[in-house]
């Protein structure tokens, strides 16, 4: 419609702060009343989230930020944790070993494979789908679920620039309903593609997904990836540049699961979604954008989050292409 700012061509920088404020407010107002999608309920503790919640935060690669909406609401990080834990594992074992042990492709099948067509949903091998993410958690240093999850919590806290803690409620709820992930862990172990005890690993993975964040935390985490691995607010180097760019490559390939190609085509920036309603997007050198809104589409991605991110990527000039 005519009242809305038209898309702009991507340049080397984010627009000035006043313009960011205006555009983020515009996106918030535009999509706030959208009532499509359904709140995830396969983890009972997530089912009670209000479908009205909606927050957006932008953090620039130099640390400036603007946020609007439900920015103080905490929610469990869920799958948005996956690229960050992959990053920590690359720091520990090296990105080449991580690639060998986890894979970085969207399906793991050759170009002319019929199996890829038949089995793509069940067998994708990269750190951002559950199988690869559970294998990634198995590579985190530490000889117990507890030690691994401490390590993950500390690492993700460095990305966020503050001490994160776990939601006991989500952890208990997800632990009581994660038979499928336990099954994946045992199956991977049988193939030699899990590098620790399957039950302990699933427990550490479940704790990882239950870490509580706000949309502001997610935007700072995304901005750290946008800034070559240095948290732009705390100044701490969390990742080496060689790791950072490879994490972004995997996000571009698989961050929105089977819709990653559509996402890159439309939004043009690496992203990662989670079932509690968070989405992060990273525009290298420019900044990080995070949205939070619990109602999801059929693929499990936040409806308002996708709309607001697409709107903003086009107007903040985030697109890589
Ligand atoms: O393992 C699970 O099912 C959840 N802990 C995380 C899934 C998730 O966030 C998928 N994202 N769209």
C-alpha cells in the first residue's frame, strides 16, 4: 500500500538510527494485528504462550540498537541455539573436523539422487536440523550432560553479552516429551555419528533448547555473527572470523529447514528460526535482526516474524544479493 516505505537497494551500511526506528516501528504496526499461525504445542510448556506476543529488535554491527513491542518477555531459545552451539564446537574442534563429523549440506545426497526426493525429510545432515544439532551437542566438551550444558550456557551467554539461565519449566516439559529426539540420538549412535552417550547428549540438547532469552538477546547474538564474531556491545571476541563465516554459510543453507531456499530467495540473509517463535537474521558487516512472536506456520516458523523480517530486510537493505 501507498503508506508503506518502498524497498531500497542494499548498500554497505544500515540506514541512520532515525530511519531504523521509523522502519522497525512501521513493520511492527503493519504485522501486529496478523492472526495467522498456531502456537507450538508438541512441547506442553510452549502451548501456553500468548499468540499476541510480538517483539522486534535490531542491533547494528557497531552496537547501536532499536527495539519495539514485547522486548522484555523471556522465551526458550529452542532451535535458534543450534548455529551458536555449532559455532562453539567449531572453535573447539576446528571447522574442518566439524564439517567431517557433522556435515554442512542441506540433504547429504548427491545431485541426481532419487533417495533425496524420497527421504529428504528424514535424513538431512547438517548442524541445524535435530539430528545434526544433537550430534553437535555431543561434541561440546564435558563428560556429562551437566558439564556440556554449562559449557553451552557460558558460550551462548558470551554471544548475548549477559548471563543466560535455563527455564526449568520448559526443560521438564520437553524432557517428558522428547522420545523422538532420544530415538534420533540412539539411531545416530548406531551409525557412529554421535560422539557421546545418547541419553546424556539428548539431555544436554534439551537443556540447550530451554535456555531463556529475550528478543534483545537474540539480536545481540545475531549482531555478534554480523560483526565477524565480536560482540559489538561487550567488545568480546566470541569466535574467530574463519568460524563465523562458516556458521553463516550453514545458516544460509539450512537455517529455515526445508524452506531455506525460499527464505534466501525472498529475504536474502542467513537466518535461524525456533518453535517458541524466535527468528534471527544476520547481515554481515551491517547487523543482526531478531523477531519474537509465537504463532507458527505449518513448517514451524513464526508467521509475524517472517513477515516483519522480510519487510525489514528489504527496507534496511540487509539482503546479501
Ligand atoms: O528438539 C526440538 O524439537 C526443540 N527443542 C527445538 C525445535 C525447534 O525449535 C525447531 N524450530 N523451528
